[in-house]
């Protein structure tokens, strides 16, 4: 569908900029993700050279063809983007926020696990585009990566390893990203620390859209338990990792069974999913 209103044009442009779909940027920065060391000898050599180059403020980049469908569905990790979620997940967040605005569902917008802040920036942009001043966007994250897997407490996380420097982004960098898009104001709030320490006492009264991106069982359940009871009826719960990470999906199923939640889970892009609280 062709965008026609100024709101559509702004939000489409914002989503494409945050995902770098606008620039068709698909550079692969060698050494950024450890798993690339399993590739060819050239890649392994590049990984060893990357830290040396970084000291000289240089980077080794592999140019790759842009894959529009991968960016649409969040199947790639754009190295320079503020969000790796993909355009369909951006559109879903917009749909959820605009629906709660139209229906008058009370509450703030919350994202748990924010990486570089791209999705939260977009959600703040949706509120700004509609002139909403009475709702806040909360960003909950350790801002130092994911916690070590605690298989004794959460067996579903056994063997999980998200120890990538790529995933560790400081709160200062996220704030800078908000500022670059002109969206850092007093409607943006940060909850800095591990979920188990920050979320049970977070000063959030009501939530209209809750977006979970914790990757692990632990991070997912530790967000659900204190926050889902604050989700208003008619509000939305979005799970970024539902279709890709078994541990996160298991946490969702366990919580729903325990609390007898039967609201239909809807697919977003083959990976992420959401439901509306009845």
C-alpha cells in the first residue's frame, strides 16, 4: 500500500532508516560476530586482523548483495542499523500502538531487551507522530549483554550462549541514538540492570504494549512475571523470539499455561509473534 499521509511517510521513513533498509546497507563487518570464525580461512584471518585494525579506527568489511526480503522479515543482522527486527516487526509495533490509541487502551509502551534501541525509537516515533504526550516508552535492559545461562534454575537455557560483544550496547549509546532521531525526551525512560533486579519494582502502573526480546527462558519469564499483570485488557504482548528460540517460546507457553491465558497467538513474520490480552 502506498503511503499518502504525512504520518505514513514519516513512520515508513523512520522504520527504513532504523533498519537501514532505506540505504540497502548489507555490509558484513568482519570480526563483529564470533560465529563467523567458522567460515573460510579468509574470514578467520579477517577476524584476527579486526582488533588490530580497530585500534587504528579501521574496519574490514565484506560487501554483500542487499536482500530485501531478509530485511523485511528480520532474517539478517544489519551491522550498522539501530534495529535488526525487520520491517514487518516494525509495522506490527505500529499496528499495536495505533490500535490501543484508537481503542483507548490505557498504559505505557515497554520493551525488554532493546539492543541499540531501534524498536523503542520507532515506538516513540509512533507516539510522536500521533501527538501523544501522556504515554511513556520504557526501555529495560542490562545494557551489557545477556546474563550467563543458569541451567540449574532454568533448564531450557542449558547450552545457551549469547556472549557476543555485538549484543552489548551501553545506555549512553542508546541515548545517543534516540537523540540522533530527535526522540529523546521525558517520555523515554530507562530501566538499567538485570530484569530480576529492575522489573519487579519498576514504577510502571499500566502497560498497553509489552514487547519482549529476551532471547532466553530466564530473560523472558523474568519480564513476563512482573509486567504481564500490568498489561491492560485490550493491550498487546509481542514476543520477538517466539519462532526462533525454543527457550523463549517455552517460557511463553509455561507462563500462559500457569495463568490460563488462551488468547490466540498470531504470527508476524515467521519468527516473531503476538497476542491481544482479552
